């Protein structure tokens, strides 16, 4: 009941708030018809109230399902008000356009001249267009949007209705007073006269301000020179919120912030927290939870969740897989960020989503994590549960989740390391402010090797039947054992197998007298492969041993030839040149049992 009364009061106070007081001429002007008209005032204000309620419900659905920001709806409002303003300034404008007269003339007249003819459609448009703007001016409204509606649709609707009733009642009073003043002056008697055109200019100016966001500038100016009535709400709201139970540590347990979070803030700043959460919900998506994990690394065997860090830390989620070269090249930056910011409140959670079956084996991932020097928790996402929960499609992908649990930044692929680090610093600075911490957040960027420029003219090329679309001397998509012959002339960016191979779904396995040929364009070439026992493979470039200035990290030399020894299922670095160029790569495999998954280039 207390919050119901406060919602009613909040609606009344919203009319006097800095973010809406500049819109009052539109409300008053939108109900002038040359005479005092209670009917028109009712239509305008009730339309606005219905628009506030409908917009709020739509906002909750749109930001959850299709990520439509509030600014979109404000721009729509601005456009509608601009159109109405133009038609008030130039009542005959739309009637003079032949195209509009030819195509659906009657409906265009309703939109363009309905208001000038005292049509109820114009009044409804005036009120409805301002709903999204009036829906962002009250801390109580933010509280309803952020906490009550998600918890209970019925309860939230009641409080929202109380807010709309208070808002419309106060607007109706202001409108009637404005009508009487204008009527006594006699300036609105001519619906096509100078006063109506002046109101049209006001419509046009306000519509442009809303569309380009200038109304926020007016709001700040008013609030800085005149007492902001929203401060009254901020004073009243904490007093009306029932006291919350506290834990032994003294932290406040409340669902006014999120469904499950704890807040170390006192009741006096609970409102600002709720408003902050609500404001973020208009622009950011809440981070989903880790879903259907298959194992944990670097957690002492204990499960880990994203939600456990809410209100405590900033979380950087890194979706990766260990045989991906693009993922590997981001690890040095992650290691530096972890060292630099972990004590400042940053947690990194690696979500290891496998591309191949061998990457599902926890011991393989553990070995990779150890070899890369990864210290942060890693979650095995073998069933793609978390990958799908985030709606991801790329390796690697980084999602930055602030301490309120919102995804405030994300980046797919390599690069943008400086931008990512600045986003981390910003999120950590906000966290420190929320928690009342004064220690400065480190600035600058980490000292790492410059990002690798990717110069690849060749696509990732798979050996397995499920994805071997670039198979040159066999039938793509066909599995089973077969013997192949590599011709002297081969096409660019095409995979050729020599000798006997057994082609399975994910990989091709050498059987006897096996070889591989590929004509590529890139500066780096990588092979994802494995074997049950060590197999030493000769590597030739254009029919000769690998030049020393192009050798990858896994190339060794013996007796004047270049080799790579394959055993562990992983990515092998064959070529690392200074710039991209075109060459023919050939692998000569003397033993059975090599499992080749893919060539990648960079």
C-alpha cells in the first residue's frame, strides 16, 4: 500500500520534474481547440497515460527479447511530434502533395490534418507520442521497472497504474488551467491562426530536441538551477521501503536490486542503486548464467557461476577453445589483464567450448591450460550450453560483465585490445564507486607484443567429411577408406590427399604412403592434428625444406630436412613468415595413424 501511494505521488511529481517540464507546452497546446475543451484534455492526457503503461510493458519485452533500446522509442516519439508540428504550421501542406492524395488520401489526411480538424486521432497521437519520454523521469518508475515488474506482473501493473493516474491527473489539471488562460486571452480562437502555428513551432522544436537527445540538456540545465523534485522521491522512497533482513555480516539482503543479489549499500542509497539497475536495463542485456558445464579447471574442483560475482566483481568471460590460433593469440593479453586488475576486482572466466571431440577431454584441456600459463577459472562447455546462452557464434569472444551483472562490452575475434582494456577500467571504476573504494584503478595499456596482423588469403580448410568442402581430389562429404593421387598441378586453396586415407566425420587418418598438398596464400599456416604415437612428418615448401626465416615454432631440422613431430591433439605451427605470400605446402607422412583435422591460416 505504501509503494502504491508513493507511485501515485511520483506520477504527480513527474509533471514538475526537469525532464518533463519543458514538454508541458506540447501537452497544453495539444489540447487547445479554440475553446475550453475538457474532452480534448482528457483524450490527450489519458492517451499519454496508456502510452506510459504500454511502453513500459513493451520495454520489458523488447529489451529482453530483441534488445531494442529506449532511445529508439524516444526517436519515434520525436518523429511523431515533428510531423504534428509541421502540419500545425502548414495545415494544407499534405493536401497539396499529389502522391499522397493519390495513395490512400483519406488515411494520410487523418495523420496529417486530424489534429487541425479537431480530430480525436490527432489528440491521441499527441498523448501517445510522449509516453516514452515521460517514462524516464521518476526514480519510483525506475524501481517499478527494474524490480517489481520482473517479480510480479500483477503487482507491477498496479503500481504502474497508480503512477499513470497521478501523472495524468496532474497533467489534466495543468492542461485545464492552461486552456482557461488561453481562452481568456482569446488567442486560440482561430484553429488555423497565428497561435496554432506558434504551438506548431513549439511541437517542431520539442520533437527535434527529443529526436536528437537535446531534451536531456534542458533537463540538466533546469535541474542545476531549480530544485529537482525527484530529490523528494529519493528522500521518501527509502523511508517507505520495508526494512530488510540482514545477515551476520551486516549486508542487506534485498530483491529490490536483482532477484538474487546482495547489496552492501544502506537503505539511503538503495534508490540510486535501483535507478542505476533500471537505467542499465534499457541499454544492456543481463549476462546469462553458465549453463550445463561439463567440468571445471583452476577451481579446486568446485563449481563456479557468474552470479556469485554480482555485486562484488567485474567479470570478463572468454569463450575459447585451445586448438584455435586466434584464441591462443589473445591469451597473453588476458594474462596481463588478470595480473594487473585481479586485485582491483576483475575476474576472468574461461568458457572452453570445443570445436573438435578431442577438445572435450578434460585432461587435454588441463594440459593446454597449464602450457599456456592460464591461472583463472576455466569451465568446460562441451555441450555448448553457455555458448548458446550468450548467443555466441565466434572463437574467441569476450563479454565484459559489470558488477551489476550487465554485459557492457563484447568483442569477437582478435584485436581492439586497447578498447577492451579501457572498458575493463571503466567497469572497475564504477564498481569501486559503488562499493565506496578509493584506491585508483590502474591506467594505460598492458605491455604485450603488438597484435598480430592477419594476412590470410586462404580459408580454414577441414579434412573431415562433415566440412571438407575444399577437397580437391576426392568427393567432399564422403567418408571411408580410399586411395588418392596428387597431380603435378594443383589449384589454389584446395586440399589434396595422397596415398591411402580413412576419412571420418571430423578428421582424415593416414593409412599408408600418405601425403598432403595445399597451395595457400598467407603469412602463417597451422595444422590441427594428433596421433596415438609420435609421428615425424616431413614438411616441404615449394618442394624444398622450410626456409629458416619462415619456420613455425613446431618445425625442427634434421639431416637438411624440415619436420614436425605430431602426437598430442593440438594446433601445430608450421609457417610463420613476416608477410603473406603464396606457396605450395606438402606434408609427407611415413606412418599410419596421423589424424589431420584442419589447416588454419593467418
